[in-house]
């Protein structure tokens, strides 16, 4: 499992822990979770660009 999946799963567990205890996370906690998920998504896209290029489906002849 890569670091992105591990971190995302950890964030989901944290969100689930709030729900299981009947606790509504405060705005700062929700924003921090959203911020980390957004950074993970950006990191995944940058990694994909690094490995596949900007537009891997483009072909000059087609």
C-alpha cells in the first residue's frame, strides 16, 4: 500500500471515530481533514503526470 492510500484510510478512520462516538468535529478539524485530502489528491495527480506525461492519450498522428 502506498503512502497516499494509507493516509487517506487514516483520515477516513478519524472521521469514522468522530461519528462512532456521536461527536460532531469542529470546523477546524473538518478543514484540516479536507486540506490533507486535497494535498493527497494533488500529489497523486503530480505523480501521474510524472509517470505518464501531461496527456498520455494524445497521439500526434491521430
